[in-house]
C-alpha cells in the first residue's frame, strides 16, 4: 500500500468515527423529540443527510485505497 493509499484509508476511518458520532447525536435528538411528543425533527433529517454523504465519502476513499479508481463524481 502506498503512502497515499494509507493516508486515504486513515481518513476513511476518521470519517467512520464521525459517522458513529452523528448516529449517537441523531438517536439523542429522536429520543428527545419522542419525550416531548413531537414528530421527527428537521435536525434529524439534516444529520441523516450529512451521515449519508460522509458514508459515501468513506466508501470512495476506501475503494480507492484498494487500488480501484472511483473519482468520477
């Protein structure tokens, strides 16, 4: 694995950690909304959208570190 690939793999792992943190925040937001008797808050939709974008970034970086080119977007 080249230095570039190792660095990209490290970044993908960091992104995965951020995704896990966003999941925790999302669960907290949903629990709070449920306690208050409200619907799904807009904040949770925003967090979900950000999480999906980060998951895509992680997949792209991880697939590149395996030697495949994925930079078409």
